[in-house]
C-alpha cells in the first residue's frame, strides 16, 4: 500500500521534492506544435483513411474559429523553439493591445500559449540543451499559480488557466462517422482479469476468516458486528464487510480534505494515518495540485470574475437564503427569472428549479408516474433516479446500458403484455435515460431513442446532469450535440452543480406538465427554495453561455448546417433549432451587471470550445498510450480502467507524489464498487475549460509514467507520449479513436 500521506515541507503549493533525484527520462520541456487542425494538416498523420470523414467536423471547427485570430502556422513535426514562441506571443499581444474593452479577444487571439510562455518566460536564463532535473523542477515551480502570460483576465490563473492558442479549441458536435456507443467495450488481457478476481477472492476469504476469529478472540474490536444486550448488530451485512476490508485500505483516495476553489487547481490538506486508514491526522501542511476531480466543467465555480461579482452584489441585495419552501413566501423574483432563463436555455416551454439535483429526480419522478405506470430505465442510471422510481410505486424494467436492441425488445414485450396479471395497457410508459453517463463517459444514443419513441409512443425523461453546459456547440446538452429539437423530449432534467458552478436542479418541459409538477412535486411544497446567491450564479453563468441579446434585437435566423457546408456528404441534422438563441436581456435582473465578455457570449463560447478540445485530446491521447479508456471522446469525464484493487491507491498516490521532474501534483478520483461493477474499478478524469493544453500534456505524461510503473497499459500502445503531445490537434480532429 502506498504511504497514506504526502508532506509539503515548505507549505502550500510547493511541489514535492522527495523524488527529485529521479532521472530526467522525460523531455526537458513541453514540445509544442502549432499545427492547423484543418483537413489538410490532418492528412499528414496516420489516419489518412479517415481524412474525408473528419473533413466536415474539422471544417466546422475551422469555420468556428474567431475571425480575428492570427493564421495558424502549419509546422508539422516541428518543435517550436522558445524564442519563436515568445516572439509570436509578443506580436499577438501587440495585435490586441488596442482593444481595451474586449477581454475575450485578448485571450483568444494571442497565438502564444501558456506552455510556450513557461518556456519563453523561464528558459531564457537556462541552457535548454543541458537541463538538469533541478532546472526542470524550477521551470515547473509554482506552475499552477504563476500566470506566465500577460492577460487582462480577472480570473486567477490557479482557478482558470490562461490558454491563448486558438488551435487548441474544438466544437462539441455529433460527427456521424464516429460511433455513439461502441458495440463492445475493450477488454483487458485474461491475466489482468484473473489476477483481479484472485485479489477479490483472497480479500473475501481472508477477510471472513479474520472476522470469524476476531469475533471469538478479540470481541471488543468486533462489538458493533455482534448482538449485544438483546439488541441486533448495528451493521453486519456485505456493505460493512466491503467497507472494512476493502474501502478502508483505499481510504486515502476518497474524501480528500481540500480547501479553496475547486478550479483548475485545488489545495489539499496533507494527512497521515498511523492506524491503517481507520483515522487520519492532518499534518498542518497543504499541497496545491492540478485538479482533475471536480465537475467544474466550464470553470464557472470561481472566486473571481463576472459571476462571482454578480453573486457578491446579490448577497448585498437579497442576503443568502429564501428561508422557506416555494409554496410559502419564498418564491423570489430571482426564482421566476431563473426558471424563464432555464426554459429558454434548454429550449422548452417552461421550467422549474429545485434546490438539489438529487431531489430533483427523486421528487419529480413520483409526481409523474405511480401505480399502473411503467418506468423503463437504463441499468446505469443515477441513484437519484432509481430512488425516485422506487418512491413512485411504478413498475420498473431495466435495459442494458445504452443497448438500443435490448430497449426495443423490452418495449415490444411490455406493450404487448401490458400490466402483470390483468394485462391491461400501462397507464403511462416513461423511459428514463441520462444524456452523459458519468461513470462510463458514454453518450445516450438520442437519435435512436427518438426513433423508437416515434414508433412505440412512450414518454422520455432525460437527465442531463453531466451533459448540460458541457456538450453541444451551444452547450445545451445532448439535444444540441445531436442537433435534434429539444421539444421532442418530454421532460428534460439537469443540475446546476456541474457546468454552472452552483447547486440545485431543474425540470423543463411543456407548460402544462410543469404547472402540474409545481403543484404535485414534494420539492416545491416541502423543500427549501434555492438560495439567492445560487440563483444569481446560475443566471450569470447560463447567461454567459447563451450571450445576452441587446434589447429589441431581432431574433436569430435558423442555422443551416448543411447549407453552410454545402458539398459535404456528411449530414448532421440541418436547421438547428432557433431555440438556441441568446437570452433576451429582459429575463436577467436589472441590477445584474455582467462584463462585456460574458454578456456577448464570447467567453462562454470560448470555454465550451476549450472543454471540447481538452476532452477529445486527453481521451484520444490515453488510448494511444495503450490505456483502456471507456466512453465517448467528446465526454468531459474520462474513465481510465484500473481493474486490480491494489493499484487504485497506488495510482491515486503516485499521481499526487509525481515521479518525474515536472513535479506538479495531480488530484484524481478513483471509483470502485458499488459505483462501478466489482472488477472494473477506474480513475475518472473530470476535465474543465479551465485546464490548459499544457495541463493535459502533464496529465498524459503523469499517466504514462505511473501507468508504466503499475502495468496499467492493458491495450496496445501505438504512440509514445511525446508523439501524442506533438500531434494533439490531429488526434482531436481524427474521427476514430484508435
Ligand atoms: C445523472 C445525475 N443525476 C442527478 C445527480 C444529482 O445531482 P446533485 O449532485 O446536483 O444533487 C447526479 C450527481 O452527480 C447525476 O450524476
């Protein structure tokens, strides 16, 4: 087992120095290739056969680039020198210097990057051809905190990294050539499966033996597992066994105490256990680490910037609590404004907000279905959905995760058979699915589900907790991603906890259904209303993703994808719905003052495109390095399979105690049973728009080192880490992962 603590000798944010003598096996500084992600450049890579199929998505991405960007330099397989980068950076800063008002343009046009800035900012004093690991450690010193580029951004670099290169952007949009869900997940070698099963068998056998003898020979330590004074044992089932015998050994990976903003970086309290993880003591030191463990997809959970300023203004005006449920005297004007904005954002007629995402599902589902109704649920649906279904009293059928054939088979069966015993038709059939599955990184096959709906006539309830704000060219979730009209889905649910950096959830649908839910849902009658600062954060972040239309603006025209890309054989749905227009200014509170870059939507769009690039880059890069990675490449959650339980704490600890010279610690989340099937334990990288390309390079290098050490490359490695880093743009624009 790895050490259950890490020590920071010089206080917060100091990279660990205990392994500084490790040989500099990695390149001395990040290699940067300023390649175009246009089809012509992608034809140079080893995905020649896919050039045509990637052409459309590449074209969309090229067309979507900011018009004022400097032309990308196509220097294939060239490591751009530090001096060249610094001159590019200087030129582009000059280019923007006249535009004082537009914060966004300053960030999007500079052809420099944070990575290049590190080199140009620090390497000048060093002989780059002869760097020692101490030099590299110096380059990365305070990497997470020190902004190396001049920027007008008000957001702290440690919370939101500056990444100016316009080539490192992508548009999250369905490419019909890319499979939505693979027919078969990749399998590890039999040896890995065998050793994983043996690990669990040993754990179970030895654990039960220890329990058996412990209860007899050390009864004081096992008192809580045995009946006492006529009372039953408090906790003696399998969950208790699993928690004591497995989870406790991994305990240092979970519930890590942290402080500050869960942004690009996060500050962890260092801790130490002397009793095999039963308890932890804080050592009094902290470590700032690169954070890939929070759902802060767009980086809006921030302590500075336009949203935080708006929240501060709100607290001065409204205080911090509505102090009651909606049906009492706690429906503020902010609630109505938020609901109008949410309805507009998701493209539905009406919406209702609830103070907790979990409660949104668990209180809405019982208000929609009951006895005599049938819920058909994906087997991997979130606990809040399963809880809501159980409360509702409706019958339940589960189908295999994302398996459309299995879903159709069940639909045929339940429609032909009707209710059990009586065979009466079901009162309602409600299909409950998620847009993006957070443990699997898999996307719902929405076009197929809608086809089935048209054929079999059932209602759809779509939970977009992880896809809203994170997927689609406009950030409006999976409907936007696939280019389908959101009104084809009966009920849209989502949470504000992730992309919007707030808390709570929403339900959206037709006005008729929403009016009924407002009366029937326990959330509106019995739960506290969302607090004003949270509502402000939701309005500000959502408004900046949408952009706010100036008063009396003419409505936007339909966006005709196929027309704008005429001649291209690949057909994404034409005529994206107008519902994805900007927010009308009258919906926002009059006192809310947002900076121009948020108001005009440029910042929101930029964040969406940064997130899309980061997601595809890391997902493709890890696959090329030989890891088994689940999920869709556009998913901002990337599960990397670990399998062996013994490797989980090691992976988590080694990522934090980095081995190589670029010692920036990385905080990751490992997940295991019961959140996943027993043997497919994994680490989930949660990416954010706040991460820079250099951050993703760092993660790839770290995974390469640690994965090699722990023997976690279960697949076929087709590229070295340096090749992956230098061909980031080709990997992102390629239509196939392998
Ligand atoms: C699919 C899904 N639905 C609902 C929720 C509950 O949301 P919240 O954490 O905001 O309560 C989650 C939480 O992660 C989720 O993943």
